[in-house]
């Protein structure tokens, strides 16, 4: 299972949604990740990715990206539960 660095230490990536985005010629993706710490705590991380590498920083989603997120949550039950209860 892939790992992610968090302020609380390393966590496993349990589920991930990648939302492809484009501005002009620039292509990148916003990521929504369900993480789990070694103690079993679940975290949700929003990030953006360029060249396949997740990066921290502000993540901006357009209304059309939120529609992609809603559709993607149907295939990611863990993330859906974490975000929507």
C-alpha cells in the first residue's frame, strides 16, 4: 500500500480520487485521499499533483470539478463516508 507523509507521521493511502484539471496548456490533477495512520486513525487529504507527484498547497476546485468529485465518491466508499458521514 502506498504511503503519504503527514504532519502526524506516515500514513497509508487507502483510497484516492484523482480529478484531472487543465488551464490553457497546463495539466495537473487535484487529489482527494483517504489516509490511515498506523494507529488506525483516518485522515482526508486534499492535494494537487504535477508529473504524478502529490504536492501540498492550496487546492482549487471549479464547479465542474466538484461534479467529478461527487461521481468519483460513488466508487470510493471510504472517502464518501469520511466526507459525507
